[in-house]
C-alpha cells in the first residue's frame, strides 16, 4: 500500500502521469521501501526499452522506403538524432546510479539535450508521407514522454536547492582537470603534436574540416583538437555522434569562415542544412 501511494505521489509530479504509472508497473517492492532514485531508474530503463522499439521502426522506414521524404535526409536525421538520445539515456542511467549531485547534473544535461532531438525529427517528418509515418510519429511521441518524465524528476534526488548564481556555460564534470583548465583559460596554448591542422592553402594536415573529422578516432575518451587556420571553407561539416570529444578551434570569426551551400529552399531539412552540426 505504501509503495502504491509513493508511486502516485511520484507520478503526479511528472508531465505525463499515465505514462509514468505504466513505466512503474514492473516496480514491485514488498519489504523494501522504494525511493525516488528507484523510480527514476525504472523510468529511464523503460525509456531505453521504448527507444529500442523506435530504433527498429527507423530501420524499417529507411530499409523499405515506407516513408516518402519531401526534404532530403529527414529519416537519416531522425536515425542519427535517435542514436544520440539512446546514448544519452544510457549515460543518464549510469550517472543516476552514481547518486552524487555532479553526476545528476550531467544526467539532467543529457536528458535536456535528448528532448530537443524529438522536435528536430518531427520537423523533418512533418512534410513526409507514407504508410509508416503514423506509427513512426506515434512511437516517437510516446518514447519522448518517458524521457520528459525522467527529466522532470531528476532534480529531486539530492539536488542542491537555491543558489541562482550559475555560469551560463558550465564546463562538463566528465572532462579531465587538464581539459577543464584549458577551456577555462583565455589564450591557451596547445602541443602541436596533439592537434590536427586544417589549412585551405595546403599547409596543414588536411585541406577540409570534414577530412579532419573523419580522421579523428571514433568513440574517443581523449580530446581531439582540430585547428582550422585562416581561410574560407565551403563545406557542410557533420560530426557524427561516434566522433566524440572533438574541439574545433579557429583564428577568429573574421578569419576562419565556414560556409555551407545547403538550404531548406533546396529541399534539405533544417538539421541537415546546418553549416556545422553534430
């Protein structure tokens, strides 16, 4: 009885109480008094499960052409963004299990970023058509309700109260002390041997930013600095989710210029038309 009352109290504070109750059906405790962390982890695990089903739908949509795109790359956008969301959910679980305030802040950031992926995907699908579209949109909407519920309660377990004097751009807690010091300092110097240099005039390691990104290691835990020298780079730079810990540095907004040639008016999605995107 106490467990049921706790679930009701927990779910009432979420944006989608019915979805919350559904996610907690498997959370059965007889001799153990569950806490918010227990319910939050359960909510995240169900979100991951639902995200897996959505992944299958995206695969089928792309594999069997059950979606007719009016904007180039709509399904590919959704697939890439969804993989980022799935990774964010998995990382959030590990952060919540850690239980300390800094890790919870990381989880909150992951889930906040994941929610923006839904809107970007729906924007691309809006002009699409095909027999699979309704199922895809419904699954997408349903999956992100679990994400939204998890985010709405993640500030409860052990989060500090009060204190509004926060920096607008916080350095992530997962970065090493050395990297944090570099990012927080102005005029930082780098070891040339640790830098990939892009130069339009051919004096660097690469002549395009895309080539440097492709060369960077996949799923790296170490920072990869790509220094883009003065020049004009006509390219749309896409940084996949598996190209982690990449830092782009230029010679200044008036000296290092990246300009793409994709446009929504040419049929590209807003996400895919970005000059630099990840």
